[in-house]
C-alpha cells in the first residue's frame, strides 16, 4: 500500500461507467467477493483487472474522461498519488 491524498468522497456500490469525479487516479477497494474492474473510453474497453476477494485494492491511473465499471460492490475514491 502506497501513500495517497484523498481528493473526494467515496462512491460505493456496483459502478457503471463512472468517471469518479473525472479523477486521473482512483483507489478501488472490493467490498464484495470476486470483482472485475473495467476501464473504458466511451464504449471502448481499455482494460480489465480482477480483484479476488473483499478487501483487495488497486489504484488506477486513467484519463479524466475514462470511466470505471465493476461487476460487484466496491468503494472507489478519487486520489492523488503521494511521493
């Protein structure tokens, strides 16, 4: 786990094409079991990753207009990456 700066309020639940406040860095924590996280540019899928269990986390770097979707419940927060 690295250092990060919280830049907004957490968005909880299953995400559907959410830009998370147009943030370029988003911390995503699975709050349910196995969870597929997808990053899109409009309708084009740019990439996916798997969080295996509740509590797994990832920080995603994306373009502000890109969106994030999840297959199950997560907590997603706009963050800045610390040094």
